[in-house]
């Protein structure tokens, strides 16, 4: 006989969520994490156009104009309610001036990456986590700093049962980041993505109960 599930075990994700309900941006030691806006387009273009970024992310090569349209689309994703809905946090590096083309843009902090949360299974309380960081700002701990804070916020505010992350097997840095966050390598999907040849993906997972346990122990 198995133990009966407790109320905390049952799926109870706090949806719908709307970005307008955020009390304010999330702040870490060096970053401000806030919803992507259309004004971030120039900064996002600076990393969205790079071959070393596109190698691991299923984005096509886009012109600046096409990339701007894509940023507008993502900036409009401000509500999580059903399976497939997504929301994007911009990683704004405080004290680093934006690359924007107008004077007002250059007075803002530069967006050096972004973090995605996507509802992969609303009835079963599952979210997917994804991220991208400009290569010029890698190896400084910024991705870990940002994603750890988004994970904290997601588990505390949205209360998913689990978080998933899909990582290109060639992207060893992202795999290591998942493990630093306490995520478990659950398997490899062989040749599941076509990217100038068949590539494979690793699936990482983290349960809310595991995240809570790590918070208690300080792991």
C-alpha cells in the first residue's frame, strides 16, 4: 500500500499569472530581472545574432528587423495560464550602459541575457526553464545568479510541482549550471533536434520538494 498523497503533493500551480501583478523587478547582487520590453530589442539583438548563441538555441538566423519583431512578440508574452504559455525575464546588468541607438536607451542598464519560464503541463504543474546569456558576459557567474533567483521566485510564487530544462548535449556549460542549481539529469533524448545535423538533448528536472529541502539545508 502506498501513502495517500498530502494536500501539498497535489498539483496546485498558482495560475493564471500576469506580469502586471509583479510587485517589482527581481534583484540579485548585480542584476535586475524584469519582463522583457520592446525597448530591449537592440541589446537582445547583440546576442541573438551571434553564431555561438544560435548553436545551442533553436532560433533561426534573423535580420535586425526580424529580431525586433521577435522581441516584440516575446515582450507581449506576459501571462501564464495554460500549457504553452511563456514569460521572459530580461537580465539587466546594473551599471552597464545599454547598446540602444537613441540617447534614452543608452541611459538604461544593458540587457545581457534573458530567462524563460514556459508552462509545459498546466494540469500537472510543470514549468520549463530556459536561458541565454551574451558570450561576452559569460564566466562571471551571472547566469547562475539570475537563474537561481528565477527558480526561487517560480517555486515560491507559481508553485510548480517540477521544473524542467532541456539542454543541448554539446552545451556543457549549461549542463553544469543545471547541476549547480540542484537539477537532476534524468535522461538523454538522442537526435531529437535537427541543427545542421541531428543533435541530442539532456533533460534536467527539479521537484519543488527537492528545492525546499536544499533551501533548508543550505545546499
